[in-house]
C-alpha cells in the first residue's frame, strides 16, 4: 500500500498539518513527514539526511555534503551521485505526503544557494532544538539562583536523549564534529543539573549517579568535585578523600600532572571539615574561594 493511501481524514485539510515534520538526532536518526518515516536504509543517504536534519532550516552546501560523504576520497562522480541521493530522499518525502498535499518534496527538501535545505517550512519539531531551548532555560535559572527550575528544565532536556547522537548513522568528518558538539552540550547540561540538585540538598540521591559518571570519565575534574561534595555532605568525608586520591593517581599516571588548584582547595576543605562544604551554594563559588 502506498504510504499516503487512505489519508483522506479531516486532519489533512489543515494546511499546518500538511507541513508538519519531526526530526530526532539525539539517538537513532528519525525524520518523519506527517508521521511517516523518510529515513533511508543505505548509509550515505542517511549521512546526507542526518546533516540536513541537524541544520534544518539552513542551507548545507554541496561541497559540505560531498565532504561528509566522501571525505578526502572524492570520486569524479560525486556531484551526480549526490543528486541521485537527493532524488531518493525526495521520493521518500513524496511517498509520505498525502495525495492532496499542497506541498511537494521540493518544498520540504529545497535546492537553494548552491546547496540543499531541509524543511524550510513550519511547523517543525526537532529534539535537538528542544534540548537547546530547555538547557538555555535551565542555565538562565541557575544564573538567577533558581535551582529548582534549573534542575527541572535541565532534567527535561536531558530526557530527550535516547542514546548517543546519531548512533545508527555512519559519521564523516562533518557529522563527527557536529556530534562532538552535541555530546559536549549534553555533558555541560548534565553537570549543571547535578549542580542544581546539589544546591537543593539532594546529595545522597546523587552519589550513585556520580559514581557511575566518574567511573566512565575518571579524569573529569568537575564530576569528581561534585562526587566529593555529595559524599562529604552525606557524611562520608573519607570516601570523598578516596575520590580525590583516585583522581590524582589517574592524572599523574596518564598525564603526568597534579589535580587543578580548585580541586586541591576542595581536598583541603574536606580535610579541614570546612563548614562551607555543608552550605548548599554553587560548588564553583566554593572552589574559587
């Protein structure tokens, strides 16, 4: 049965519904037009769709798409092959549109300014855009000393992740840099959410999560500092000292360096039972004191 068969319901009489598009990149790649997937099975077309999806609403140049798909080994047939992949994507979009749609595949995957642009029409729902909106809200809330709101918004944003970004897409150099940026944003949001929870006195609840994160990233000083703070506030200063010693040993063994001065200040504060550690204030303020 064609993808658009039987679509004669009243919802498709609404022009806004005809333009609805959903994009998911915070995990496996997802792209749907009116609820119908347009994700191809072949690797190279998936790369193209993924890059267009991440930059939805912006033009991606032909040169950038070719660099992503072929890297330094660009064949002479790259340009016409790229056009073939675009036609394949447009065919999937056409199949997803209702018969009486006012839009065409070229409206949704448009040719523009020496490149291509996905979904230049509205409305479009993208998990990456929603994640960025929620984390920006949470970051502002932290700056305004509203940790409860910050924790809520950051937790909501982090909940949009369904695994590693574009986990099922082959990554060329362009997508790899995009994914690195997304993962860094995820890590920053996670650290900030934990900081908000520490300010809310949720130290005991955080210990298990922080232990797992530190085990995954044993050289990550911020996470180690947050774990040390949580352990101290939960009544386990000796365990906080163990975390510092483990971090120090890892840094010396792998990089030949000592922990940063801010971590050493935290270590001294734990040794001295500094009462500032019991105050639910930003760790950054304590560590810089």
